[in-house]
C-alpha cells in the first residue's frame, strides 16, 4: 500500500508544479503608495525626529534640538549642515519630510 501511495504521489507532484498560480501576488510597493510623513523641525521632539527622518537616530535628533535651542528656530534646511553627521545626502533624503 505504501509503495502504491509513493508511486501515485511521484506521478502527481510534477502536475502540481505545472499548475499556474490562481492568485496574483500583492505588490509590496507601487508609486503613489508611499506616504511621506512631514516633521516640523521647530516643534518635533527628538523621538519624532529620529523616527521620521532617514539617517537620523536619537543622538542626531538630540543634536538637532540642541541647535534649535541655540538658534531659536530653524528657517532654512541648510542650517542642519552645522550638525556633525548630517550632510547633503541626509538633507536630500529628507527634504520632502522637513517643514518649519
């Protein structure tokens, strides 16, 4: 009996593999699906900055808040270049997310 089952299973397995998939896989990402979360540099907490800005962790977020305290408020995106570890690439990655 076991021998017949194995023979039958070995005959069916190639047929199962040849069947087309009936369900369409869902795309992981499509243009327009991404929602950009904007962050106000003058009001956001360090946690909000770290969570929503690419390339900014908690330490850099705290440096942003220290600079904000020193300047009073941010008025230009390029003011962030004064912070160690934030360069043109980080600004480019986040320019759509940053508001004042």
